[in-house]
């Protein structure tokens, strides 16, 4: 069996899925961008048995339409922005009426839709206005042997937010992060993942107790997780937050806004705060800082048991084999 995987970019979780599928079948990965992607998708689908698209998008609609035309099977994985429509900050596929129609078609007509969190399934059903009978929940998995505690922690707060636009800065709550840092002038904050020119602009307005860096390697990120006692994610929207799960595996105590899929990893293992009040967020960070040594180990055990790569592999293999059969 041959599987075509399409995506507009590559992330660690997309790479993990590619590695899993390649263990079992012949896999082609097609990077799609621009109008020229449409014929490439059609040709790729024609020479495959199943097309698997990461994120519901206009490209996913093209993949599903091609699969139906060539009598192939189609799968879409949804992760966050593909079911968001936050007009106030310009974030999500659903703020564009024409994109929303195409995404709705893709979700309804795909043979299967994989949501990494139940919240995303609910949003897909609500946005597309259908019963969601083709949607299954299968969380991403994490390498708990790599993402692990190590060495001494410091009384610092880490946030990872890959941002390359104003909309991304807003959805990741960077403004709330800066205001929260101002409330805790004696606490060191580190914000990682901000790309230029946004990093430079933020440094000009950030308080003195926060350091802003660009993207870092996987190994550097591991070291930062291990040194930080608290991981802070003040997002306005999230699917299943990968950075939160990685940080918890490394022993960080999470302090997060109670939005989207944030509750899935954090509830009972950290602090969930109603969005919008830097003072309340600051108070939660102080409580997390004052916790006993090793306070984050319970969270690590929770993530390591619930979000394994083995569970992801088993789910993907069962899904693909079922469609092929």
C-alpha cells in the first residue's frame, strides 16, 4: 500500500507521523504551497492508495476532492488553527468565508478526520455544521525518554511560542506574558521562538526581567525545559499544546490559560487560569514557584502514560489498515 502525506510545512509531530507510517508502508511526503500545489496533489493522490493531510485547509480540500475523483481514501489531521476563527486577532482558517467553505467541504467529505484533542473535534463539528461521524480523537505522542528531567532547576519561567506574525503573537498571549512579567519583577522569564522582526520589537517594550530569543534546537530546548521550574503558556487558543506536554515531561510545573485543549494535559497536574488577568496569572506562577521540589514529576508521569508514541502508532496503523481493507 502507498500513502501520500501532504503538508504545507514540517513540524516535529508531522515528522513523527511520517516515521510511523514509513515503518509499515510506502510513503511519499509532498510539501504543498501556492497554486502549483493543486496539480501536484492530484497526481500524488492518483499514484497512491490513501492521502493523509496534516491540517484542514484549502490544500486538504484539494486532496479530498482528488481522492473522491480517483476513488482513493482520504484522512485529515486537525491541530488547531484549522478549526479557529478569531476575527478580533485575525487568526484561524474560518475568518475567511471562502476558505471556511473549502475547509468545511474537506472535513465533511474526508473518509476520516483525526483530532489531537476532543476540543478540536467539538470545534470542527460546530464550525462545519455536521454530525462529525467521521472524526476520531487520537493525541500526538511524545518521546518521554528524550523529554526528561535532568540536573538542577532554577526559579525561572519558560514560555515557548513560535511566532512569525502579529496574529501568532496574539494567539500565544505574548502581550499577557509581558504584563504578567511586569507583575513579578523579581522573577526571571524566558520567551523562546520569536522570529525577527518581532523579537526586536518585543525587546524594545519588554520589562527588564524577561529575555526574548528566537528558535532553538531540540537539544537546546531540552536544556531550557530542564532548567525551568515553571512553564507558562498564556495562549488565547490551543489544540493539544505540544510545548506544554514536552515541558511537563521534563518536570516543569505548568501554568496555563484555561482555553481549548489546554485542560487535557494540565488539569490536576498544574495551574489553569481564566484568561485575561495578568495579576491572577502572576499569582498562579508564584504558587507554582513555591511548590515543593519535584512538584512536576506527577505531571510527567501523567503525560508519559497518556501520550505515548506507541499509542499514536497503534492508532494510525489501525486507521490506515482499516481504510485499505
